């Protein structure tokens, strides 16, 4: 089954950011952008909300090695944090965790748990929430710009030489 794809414009991104800004019910001291998808929306939000403590989290899920009695499901992989702020930067702070999309929810959930373990007060924020791919039945982003069932292609994925599967190849 092919997943529907949707190419959105910069104007669409700005509308989503405006929608998110209307949802926040308190001030955040720290913004934590998940690389790579959260960098652009995180930058827009940090500027609009005048947040100056900005960090990045880079995470990867390495598949478990196959062996007797082990599942080879990629959803059983443990997260490996490649980059993350020091616990002291998060402790006691309201932390807004930003990514572009909540698909399965694995990445942002792992980041949220790590912020909470460091003593931070995490909230999650994405441009798009896909409830149909979500692996966490009772969990969803605290803030999201829109709900979708599509694979979203953001303008920053197109304009800098990345191949856009929705557009014909250029000669």
C-alpha cells in the first residue's frame, strides 16, 4: 500500500506555526529541536516566542542484532542519543520539544522521557500529527498544527536539491 503524499508550501508552514502559537497556554524557558525535522519549525517558534535557550537532540534507533529468540522488528530497537543537552540545562525548566511530524511517535516520546528523567517539564509540539501511524494509543503531541494521514513533504526538503517524489525529474 502506497501512502498518500502531500507537498506543502512555505505559506502552509507559516499557517501551521500561527496555529501552534495560538495553542500555547504558558511560557517556555527552553526549546529542544529534534534533528533534522524540528530545526526549521523550532527556529520559527523560538523567534516568535522569544525563547533564547535553544538546544538540539539527535536520536537514532539501531535495529537489534538478530539471534535465537530475538525479534528482528525495527520497533523493538533501543534509542541511541547522538546529541542531547546536559541534564542541568533542562532541570526545572519548561521544555518545548519540537519536531516536524509525529508519525510512529517513537523519537519524540524517547526525547520527552529523557527530558523528564533530567528533571525538565516537557511538552511536545509538531507541525503534523499522523494518528494512523502512532504506536502509542493513549499518547499524542501536546500541540500540533494539523492532523494528517499523508507523508508530508516540507518545502525545505525540496528546495535544496533533495529529490521530490511528487515532481517529475528535471533534465
